[in-house]
C-alpha cells in the first residue's frame, strides 16, 4: 500500500494528496470524495477495506466507506467484494445468479456447467465454487446432462410435498394455515425466515411470486425468488415475537 508522504490543501480545501509516487486530487470533506481519490491511486477495483487503508483510518470509517460505495453513482461493484469507478467502464457485478445467466447467454443459451464455473472463477476469484454450484441449482436454471440453461415458462416446477407432511405446519380450518417458528436471536434482530415450499404453495405463493399478509402487529411478506438458494422466505417477524412477550 502506498505510504502518505505529504498533504497539501488549496483554496476550498481541494488539492492534491501524495501517496508514495502518486498524486491524486483530494477533497477530504466526504467519504465519497476520499474513496474516489483512493481508487484513482489504486488504479484497480479494490475491497472497501483496501480503500479505507489507502485513505487512512483517521479520515473516515469502514462503515461509511461501505455506505458510499453502495449509494454513490461514481462507484460500481466489480465483483462480490470489490469496487471500482464507473468512469472506468468496467462491467457491473450484480449477483452470482446474474453472472451465471450472462455466461449462459454468452454460450448461446445452453452452456457446459464446468465451463461456466471455470469462467466465473477466472473472472470473479472471490466467488467460491460451492456458491456457483448452489446458484446453478436454484429454480432460475435447468441443469441436465452437465449442461445448464435459463428456466422458461415451458419448464415444470419441482413437485412439492403435501402440507400435512411438513413438521410444524398444519391447517386450522379452511382459511388458516399455522406454522411453528422458533424465536431466535436472529429473528429478534429482524432477520427473515426460511419457509418450506409446501407452506408457500399452500398459501398461494409460487416460485417467482410474493404475497403480503396483514395482522394486528404489522404486515409480513412471503416471497419466493427463483434465484434463492433457500427457497421461500418470510420477512421480519420481530414485531410479532415482541407482541407475545418474546424479547
């Protein structure tokens, strides 16, 4: 990492800051401006930690750097953990599933699984092989004979077991379904909860859909993303747990 040699301010506190042999335009009034200067110095996409180390921890915090990288249009995600400047014209990394879809499209719509994995690992070394395999196995894609393609409307959904075979889920009359949910520290922090596909199907939520339910303690949304590695999910149940005294 280049070491800081000198710091000079010009009128309006916009000037040059020297990092080793590199000078960068410097306006140290916001984390976004400092992150932009740091990336100019580094010259390649970098993690938020590397960007902060270049700026200097006395100037800002990792939390603030992460926030501006995500929100400021000057920055673009280059991989799962690195960021670059949008002005560099680098392709934007969206998600593992999105990257898989791009490689499938590049191969004409049907690609060899091993080739897709090799290409993604070469382009995004901070993505693990296990993560790529997990997302290839989601409902977003169809894999057969070592080849993978995008799902189409003509493809059937995998079979879902009956609701009465799912532990902790049962019907209470014709219009009510109950599920047992453990109150954990994660639930009390507001984290979402995984829901068995049979439960989602029973309440009318198919893959790629969502439905919001109302209660005296607030709304809860059940959603089932095609690219989810965990299946269907419920939004936060924290308010409901607090309402019954489970703090």
